[in-house]
C-alpha cells in the first residue's frame, strides 16, 4: 500500500576528504539545526496542502451528494461545521505565509523567525488535524473509502505533528522565548513586508545558510499587542488581546523550574497560540481580510487559549497567585450571527 519508515544509518570508518566537508565546529552545528528548523517550518505547508486538497474534495462530495431531496452542503448543521473548517484552514494559511515573511527577512540582528518556525510546527500541524476531523464530520463514511484522497489525508495529516514527538519539542522551544516576547522594554524593530501582498520580492536569504539558532534569550521582539491595534474594533480580537495581556503578566511574575516539563509544555502552548494569533492579525491587516472571517478565526483562538490556560491551572507547579493571574485568560468569544453568516453565505458553496 505504501512505503513508510523512520530510521537511521551509521557510517563507520568511512574516509572523508577535506574537500567534502561543508562546515566544521559551531558552523556545522548551526547548519544541522538550521536545516531541521527550516524543514519543520515547511512541514506546516504540507499540512496546509493536505487540508486544502481534502477540503476541495469534501466540498465537491457534499455539493453533489443528495439526502432528503437536497445537497448535503445545504444542511444547516453541516454548513456550520464546514464553516469552522474553512476558518481554521484560512488561519493556517494566514499564519504560514506571514511567518514566511520573517524567514525571508531573517538576519543576525532579527531572529524572530526561530519562534515562528517552532510555532508553525507546533500549531499549524495540529490545526491540520482539527480541520480534517471537522471535514470528516461533514463527509462521514465517504471520507474512509479507499478511492478518495480524503482517506489518505486523514492518516497522513496526523504524522506531521506526531513524528518523534516534535510538537512537544517545539512547544518547549516556544516557551524559551516567553521573557523576550513579553519584555517590558520591547525592541524598536520593524516588521517585514508581505510576500503575498507583493510588498517585498521573493529572493534567497543567504543568512539562513549560516544562521545562529542558539541564544534564544537574545532575540528581540516588538510589543506583543501591536499587531492587534489595527483590528481593535473587532470584539473577538479585543478579547484575545486581553487574554494575551493576562498571560504576559503571569510570565513576568512567575519563575518555574525548567525541569517542570508539564508546566513548560503548557506555557509553550499558550505562547504558541498567542504568537500564532499575532501573525494572523498582521496578515489580516495587510491583506484587508473581511471582518467576518477575522472575527470567526479569533472566535476559535479565544477558545484555544482558554483551554490552554485551563490546562495550566491544575498543574502542581501553580500557586494560588498564579491561578488568579491566569483567570482572565478563561473567557468566551463574542461572535455575531452576521460574522458566521458571512462565511456561510459567501465562502461555502450551495451546490456545484
């Protein structure tokens, strides 16, 4: 059916000529880890591609499959689930393409891409699993038939966040940026232009071939709330910003042991969700994404961050003061019927 194997090979006593060496010492170490960093970043686009293909196949099926005298896509409960899948998939694309701008713009002085690459692997890949689960609710048994792309997508989309527990590794990496990301003295750094908005050209970034991916504590970020200001009139964006402020307060006041793996992963999940939302907000502002779509996307981000905060609250390393600081993070979105209707009426087909 398919060839799939994750393994290793050993090279013993094999002579290597000096001319075959690309790099040595620290440069070699950076080259290896830099390759891994970019490789996991582009795996996020694999999740997007899988979901995009499966989404199109699901829409085609639901538009032509007739039940009770009408296409499945016209059933209200199916349309609502499909709208949720559309919103999450759109958010994945908005984040990934904005994160790509930071990769293109990376320099020795601006290494913010290291956080955004980790978030891409941790968040975009897991969002892909959620999108496929939502679509499976819509297509039912058809999604498990062997003659569909969907059946393969359901299996393969889970491999990207799951291989070698790399999601956990990247959440731990994201947690390392907490102090710098929420610094009380944010750096005066400008954000790069957008590739998909044709604000910058697509060129090779030579720095990525020699990048230093260590010393994460020296990476500087701008103010973590600046991305939301152009969208502050959208209620869900405003509510999410308040959640982010509450987490920033916790980060600044709490000092937990790096050996507390549970708490590190939970904090990394919160930070990854906030960084994910930040770049989505930046992309939305640059591309003038309709308010209805942005509101629904942040509807889910509010819920995701609330769930992440609730996962932290009962952990042994949390004090009563910590729990009080996190309480404002647990909240509900305020999404109008008009916002949902925008997606339901203008972004989903009625029939094909």
